[in-house]
């Protein structure tokens, strides 16, 4: 038997009520209980960034956060990023710049870039800013340049209004 706790949270704009084991991490809750399998679990130590979600707008490694800690919070997963039948501009830019290959790290990268976009408050970002933000997302396929180029297209000096 497990130590159950009732939680209420918002996931991708929808209210969720659930009873969870006190030891269940947020990644497992999202994947197993809510069937939101876009949040990937890689290292289970918070190092790889594959499980990155936004909690109240800030990026969080969902493998390190307990589901009970999400009680009363707003969670955004990769499933909440795109509109119906359309790619989010970050997703489209990554595709244009070949910033994704196998796709395992892609959800975490997108969530990291979503936070970066929000935090920049309309200002522009340098390549160094973007690389620093992406440094917490491990990718073994792309070499990062396509990701950086996509982010520069959207957030760099050339993107300024």
C-alpha cells in the first residue's frame, strides 16, 4: 500500500485532481497517470533535461520534482505547446534549422526555449545566452548548432522588431 495524497493542479490549461503516492515523481505522474508521454525520462538524475516541463512558467526537471509538490501549481508539458494542427513557432524553427533528429531531447529543448522566450520579455538574445540556456539539455544527435540557429532566428538580433 502506498501513502496517497490528493492533489489538484492545472496541466496544459486543464484542471486535474488525482491521488498520488507521496514518492511518485512528476514525470511518472504525467506519463503514467495522465498519459502525457511527450515528457521523456532519460537519466532520472536531472542532468539530461529530457523531462523538462514548465511549472508556473519556470523550467523544472520533472524527474526530480514529486507530484505532490505540484499541488496547486500550473504545469505545461510539450503536449500543451502547439495549437490544434499547427506547430508552435519554436517547433517550426527547429524543423527549418534541422535542430532535431532522433527527437528524444526535443520536448525538453522546446520547453527550455519556451521559458527563455518568456524570460527575454521581447528583448533579443545573443548566441551565448541561447547556448547557456540550452546547456542543461543533453543531445547526442544534433551537435546543437541547429537548435541555436533556430533560437537565434526567433530571439536573436535579426528577430528584433
